[in-house]
C-alpha cells in the first residue's frame, strides 16, 4: 500500500513537472520553442562518451573536491551538524549549487543511481536547514554577520549565489520531479522580491546571474512576479550615478568584514582543511594595465556604467557580461521588449567580430577577467571557461529569439573550442584560463581556489540536450549534430528523430524519422557556416538549397523510417585574423569542421611550435588516429622547410604532461 502511494505521488510529481515544462518551451516572443530535457537523449558517439564520463567520473570526483574544500562543511557547520567554521569566499556556495544542478540533471537521467540521488538529497536538506525563516540563504553571511546581509552588493555575491541556487532548484524540479529544493528556491526568490525593487532597496548585484535565474523560475512557475523582478534588475542597471563612492564603500566594507571573518576563523585555522579562497581571484598572467582602475570605478567592470539598452559592445568582467546579456535576452523572450533584443543583437555584432577569440573564448585582460579593446586579442588569452559557457547560454537565447543560424554556429564553435578544452580527457583536471599559446607552464588543475569553472562545465554537459533541437510552427529544428534522439510532441503531429553523427571528426550524419502515421512537419537542418558544398540526400535523391550558415527547410510527407543523410564536408581551412589583430598578422589557424587545431610539441619533435612556418598553400591531410588522445583526427602537413608537422584538435592539448602549444601558426 505504501509503495503504491509513493508511486502515485511520483507520477503526480512528474506530471506537475511536465506541465511546468511545456510552459518553459513557449516563451511568447521566441521564434523557436525549447524542448524539455526528457524529450531528448544523448546516446553513443563523442558526446555519449562524455556524458557517461560526467555521470560516472566527473560528478563523483567533483563531490570529493567539494568535500575537501569545505563547500559542504560550510552548510554542515552552520546547521550545527559539525564543529568548525566557515571557510572560503563569499561565493563558495555557488560551486556547490552548480554541482547540484549538474547532479540533478544526471539523477533525472539515471534514477536508479541511489548514491547520486542521496547526495542530491543531502545537499537539499542542508540548504533547507540553513535557510533563514524569511528565505535568505548564504553560508558566509549567515555565519559571520547576518545583520550585514544585502549591504555590499557591489563586491559580494549573495545575489549571484541565490541565482545559482534557484537554477539548481529549477533543474532539480524539471529533471527529477521533486519539489523540496524548488520550494526552498521559491522562498528565497520571494525574499529577494521583498527586499529589492521600486520603493525598496534599489541595488543591483555586482555579479549578474539572478536575472536569468528569476526568468527560469518564472518559466517553471508561471508566476509573473519573478519575471518582473528579473526585468527590474536588468533595467535598473547602469542608472546609478555615484559609482566611485559606491565602490569605495564596498571595498571598505570588505576590509571590515575581513576582520570579523579572520577573528572567527582564527581558533580553527590550524585544523581547518584547505578551502576555496579569494586568492583564486589572483589572476595568472595579470599585469597592471592603466585601464583597470577606470573599469572598476566607472562601474564598467560590473556592466553598471550605462543602461543595457544603450550598450553597444561587451565591456568589463566577461562572465558577468555574458550572464547579464543572457538574462536580458531572456526577459525579451518573455516580454517582447524590443529594445532589449536590439541591444543584445548590437552588442553581439560588435563583441563577436572584434572581441572574441577564434575559439569562441572571451576575455583578454587578466586583471579584470574581461574584455580589452576592439581587436585586442593577445594569444596569452584569459578566456575564462565560465565566460565561454555564459556566451553559449546567451547565444541560445538569441537563437531562440531570431532563428538565425549564426548563433547556433557560434554555440558549436564555443562548445568544441572554448569549453571542451577546459576539461581534461580524464574528466578530473580543468582549465580556468584557456590560453591560445603556451610555453609549457599551463596545466589543467584538479580544482581551483575559485572553482567556478569545473562545476559550470558539469552543469552545461549535464543539460546539453537542451541546446540541440527546437520546435516552431514551421517545423522541427536540428541545431547541433550530436548522436541521440528527440521526441517532438507539443504540436499536432508527433514525431521522433534518431540521429547518428560522426561529429566532430566526420560530417556524415544520418537522421531517421520515427512516426506512427505520416506527418508533414518541416525539418529544419542547420548547415554549419564551415560546411561549404554540403549535401543532403533523402532516399538517394539530393535535396536542393543547402547553404552554409543557414537552415535548410525540407517540407514533405514523412513516413516511419524515412532517412535523411547529410554530408557536411570537413575541409581543412587556414583561418586568418582580422588584420587589426596585430599579434596574428602573418599567421593562420587551422580549422576542420567545427574544430580549431593547434600544434603541440609532443607530436612535433625537433620543431619549435611557436616558430614553425607553413605555406599558405600548404596541403594538409586529415588522418584518423583512434589510439591518440581518446581518438582524434589529426592534420598532417609540412613546414615550409620540409619538416613533418602534426596538428591536434585544440580541445585535446595538455593531456600528455607539460607541453608547448600554438594555435596561430606563422604562414607565408
Ligand atoms: O566571482 C565568481 C566567479 O569568480 C566569476 O564568475 C569568475 O569569473 C570569477 O571571477
Ligand atoms: Zn569560472
């Protein structure tokens, strides 16, 4: 009897979650609807392996790191379950929340993984235990100075952490149908609404994230108050005129807070395990640049120097900017406020053409972890992993808003060349910064003092199915060629797609339609910008109209078992920087299909990879090497003086010990 009632409850919970889900796909101003996670599967192929690794290796490994870096203990100590003191910076909770988001996705896909479910459960209970009666949650402030909460929005990260908690809860609710974490998040969001807004505290967060999280919560609850609050946070930014004073006050507050924190920690310091620290902020390769103080004191670093709708290019801290633009575009998708989309598109045009690396990476100035000037793209790039992930999120919103293939193209490029390189083939070592050249000092690390990137990769990989397909009145859309399946069921005609892909090494893709009865829905296939001469065939007949950088629309009656075959030729292309990028003059980068390649010294004994010169008319050949670096296609060629040269996919570099590496190769 008891089992029965649990089953009924579970079905009800799933039904409730799915009802909320269908709402999440239908942002009224989106041209493209979003599928729920349960509609899409990633199986087999390149990404199937990575998802398996995420589940079996990455999440358990990251859990041990969160254990040893005090992320969990901060909650246990605050809840009175353990002796000790809070360790780590004010934003440490966010790393745990990102893990929780990733773990929730995987728990939804693997409901029989009891260990994972119990960990998700444990974290949920811990958060519930420390949540204050009015809904506030932040272990740092609650431990050291609850009376000072919400008083230092500029430098501290309470709203950022809150956003990540809300996102984790939305993921958990969607993926598992459970409600406990979701209720905690709603209570927190309600508390935030009670504190911030017109006639209340007019502050906005120094680190954006809450905006997109509130829109996500709105999509899942239908409660307009969350959307209104997100829109308010977006539109209020950049309207504050006394930035230098605010920053000085904030820095003074930080130093007086540090005294309180140090005093409380002192008795524990000898025994305390290592924890994340603000030292993680001290940036590898940082050199003082006279523009830095101006960036902080004008508010530019925080994207708080002018209203969003007046911005024309990304400035300041790159992760903050990306999350901000994502949130602003999200608000457009729900409200249709055209000025938000116009600004987002204008910022995109300038930022992508002038301030983005060939990999899709963003952020050139280490001291601000952010954007430099136009065409200022030194190859000792900062390119923080989280910035690339934020860009991926932003581009998804723009894709949904416009149905323009250029956004899906950039998502593909960013995924393979700016995000994937940040996780080692073993799944347990990570890059925070992603340089485009290395003299051998750069190594992925098992964890970081500021560990924002590793669990961010986990949550993106855990929810990758979100970004592969869409549905619209026009038909079903295939954005990314990743093996698996998708069920389209919200329109009148139900149809399933099964997709087999050789990406990222082969452009052969097979799409099979599974349907109970014939359907006439159009199939919209992205022909990547790099795929000149793409061929699309149905039953041996060529489909005309495939054009690189756009969607090919195929309208016909589909029967069960119909197959579409794509041949997206992966030619090797020698890419050039815009001439304004001084450091890349006289150089080329190698690209094949979606992948950017690099030279690593391991494959090129006797060659200095930074000095090697190739001919602009060099003949390079792809060669499959199943036993190398988990199975890759390398590019083989010769230097101008006749030495053999091998290039590997950039994502696979730095997996064989310290190495010299170069993306931009001298060319004549
Ligand atoms: O501030 C929290 C995180 O630390 C940011 O997102 C990263 O860029 C790093 O600054
Ligand atoms: Zn990061």
